[in-house]
């Protein structure tokens, strides 16, 4: 298994040193500066990919609406680490798919072919603001936009007329550095979506939040069944890798980590997630699904977060390098190819996040490399 990093660029919680908006501006500037310092270190230490989200309107949680700008900047200050769009929001309304083709290809050119292209449909919070329907119609819109981007990368000139996209014949530039294009992924949060990602020949971006590793393993098995049923990949070539993300913090001394707030940061992060899901996800679910989901979220919303359960079931990875390696290997056994380490969360001090990345890079990654990989990464990227 490979280790990646994932960033939402979350300003640290708590009262700002200055009133709004200056306090928010400074918090956002700080989190970008710290993240870039962390990513440059990860580049030197052998992390596989850094993933940057596209989030809009996530108060206190993410200041990253333009991941193509972030990844373009990173392409110039890193040498080895791959650059992941995690994800690009594809339904037209968010952005015209020709802009997606242009932006992703530009980053691929700037980075010398280091892009991983993830895509998704988003959540009602973003969909409704951009005029994207918060129902299954967005699935059709995602697919059509995806097909548009692939065609834009593979034809000299193209035009498109359909229910969702009306585009006159144009020459589109630049072309991706990788041939025929960067590896494609799909963010999937349900078994149905996981199966569809596999059947379409896309890599799977999943998560281990609020569910045991065993439950995630079931979703991966469903994904593998979809991959087995893949007759013709939707992109130009099949990507059968599984990436999963969770909170990860590696420390020399767990007692010291508790003193500088590791568990407070974990609790803050989970409570923020639960509150967002209550406001924007449950409100749009059918009543039966809403009632089923609420009992799982309600204790978290109250702040009654079972840290012991999360750590015992390895839903989060916190501990010494030896403890982190043991927990990470459970993800490998579940079928994860790339673990997206969400390391910049809550109010963790930058120097402690840097130390976590250093420990993972010097003590955990070498042990993982000794075990080898299901995926032949050299052949994959050479052929991509």
C-alpha cells in the first residue's frame, strides 16, 4: 500500500485573533502556508499523492474552492509527489466541462504528468447554490460531463449537443501530458456508487469515517465486483485502485499528543462533520433513510464522541509509528491501495503535523515498501 496526503485546507477552529473578516483572512493564509510546508516535506519523504478537495461554502471546514490553482502551484515546488484532484465537481452548473478539461490538462502539463483526476457530484449544500439538482439527475449530469472531458482530450476538434450541454465545434488546448489522459477516479459513499465506479473502470475514492474497517472492506468487495463486470471503461483506460481517507496522526509520545490536543481536534472534526450532515444531507434524504441515519449522528452532534471506539476499530489512525503501521495494515488487508492521510485537522500545531509526516515517511513508508504492492505503479504511470 502507498501513503498519500489529503487536504481540505481547514482554518484552525476557535476565536480568531482579529475580528471578522481580518481574522478569517489570516487563518486562511496561515493554513495554506502550513499545508505547503507539509507537502514539500512529504514530497521528499516518498508519499505517493497529495489530494486537494473542491469545496464551496464550508464555513470553518475548508477554504479550497479552486483545487486547480492549488495543484498548479504545488507542481512548481514539488518534484515527485503526484497531484490529485480530490475531486472536481462535474455536473454542469458548477463549471462547464470544457473548463474541467482545460484546467486538469494544464496542471498535468505543468507537473510533467503527475495528475490524478478524481471527480464527483457533491452535496446539496453546493449543488443547490449552483443550480445543480440535489437528486439522481446529478448522476446523469456527472456522467455526461465526464464523457465530454474524455472526448475533449482525445479529439482534434469537438462539438456537443445534449440536454445538459450545448457546445459548438472548437479546438481545445492544452492536451494532458499523460497519454491518453490522467488516471480517473470517482468519489463514492454508497455500495451502489462503489459498484458503479468499478463497472465504469474508475478508481474508487472512499473513506473510513464513522464506519469500521470491516464495513469499508465490504464496499471494496462490491467495487471489485463492479470491476469484474467492466466491459468497456468509461475513461481511456481502466484504473482499478482503491483510495480511502481517514484522520491520521503519528507521534513519538501519545501522552504528549493528548496534551497538545489530538483528541480535542478529533472530536471537533467529527462534530463538525455530523452537524454538516444533519443540515445538508439528512434534510434531503427520504424519511426512512433519515430516521436510520440520525441515531448514528445524534450522539456526535451532542459532542458525545466515542473516541475509544474509533481508535479500537481503527476508524482513525493515531499513535506511535509502530501503532500506526499496525492500524494501516488493516486497511491494506481490507483492499486499500492508497491510504489518504488526513493530517491537517482541528487545531493541531503545524510543527506536530510536520513531525507526524516525518515519522510516517521515515518509519512507516519504508515498512510498507518492503511488503510490495498489488499495483505495478511504474507500469501504470508509464502506460497512462
